[in-house]
C-alpha cells in the first residue's frame, strides 16, 4: 500500500512539473513574428521583443544577451546587447 501511494505521488509530481514537455517551434515562430521579433530557428529563440511579449509567449527574457552567444569562444565579438526570449524544452 505504501508503495502504491509513493508511486501515485511521484507520478502526480512529475505531471505537475511538466514532465520535460517540448515547446512547439512553429507556434513560437508565429508568436515571435506577431510581436515584431526576429525568430532564430536553429536555437528556437526570439530576438528584439519586449519582456512582456516574451512572458506572454511563456519564455525567459534576457535583456542583454550576447550577439555572439552561438559563436565559438575564439571569435572576436562586439559587445552588443540583444534582447531575446528563450524557451525551456526547445533543444
């Protein structure tokens, strides 16, 4: 009986945490473009949108992401902030 209760609680907690659900890149792209952003398909990110728009899309906002964040470390990079929205479960 204790084992059944433990398994039930574990399953409920897993479900409540989202269970590692994936985001839908097509939906994110559409919302990004509607918000006036630039969709980065390879990394499922949305650049140049507001914090409010990112929140509405269910993302995590970074007001000063690196413009070279996806480049190798040995690349010379201009220190330019890029407002961007990232999504858990996208990659």
